[in-house]
C-alpha cells in the first residue's frame, strides 16, 4: 500500500485507537474529576497523533524523524500517566493492561518506522 497521507500510516491509526481508549477511561469518575491527570494524559495522547501528522507533512525524512521522536516521548508520558491512574485506582488492572499494551504497540510501530526513515534519509 502506498502511503499518500498521514491517515495511511499504521502508527497514526494505532495512536488514534489509543486516544479513543484514553477518552473512554477519562469520562468515568473518579478519573474525570482529576483534572490535572486527565488533561495531561489527553494532551500527551493528542500530541502523539498530532506529531505524526505534522511530521508527515514536513515532506522530508529528517524533519519527520524529529516529529516521530516527539510522538515517542509523548507516548512515554501517556505510559507514565497510566501508572499514576492505576495507582490512584482510576483504572483496574485489565484496563491498565489494555491501554498499556496499545501504547507499547504504538511505540513499536514508531520505532520500526524510525529505523526505516534513518536508513532512507532524503
């Protein structure tokens, strides 16, 4: 499949799944009442997708690599927030594992894409 737009990227598609998972969690109390953590995890989740899209539209691999690095760091922030949410009992272990595995999936795809782009810099 030829990639013509950022919506074709597997990392973006999986990041979109992640943000929908996160939004589902933060709608429920008591998570919904922890405004600081709620806003932080949503902001980081949005940042993953936004940086993939923005990097793609730079139209050169060097810049795209930089933006994917931002996405990668934002995914680490989401993982960290998930630990906090679990420790505060906003998520049960099943919810935590489900979201955490999705973050790891996004990371793995981004990492693979980064390896590819570093080999094919333009």
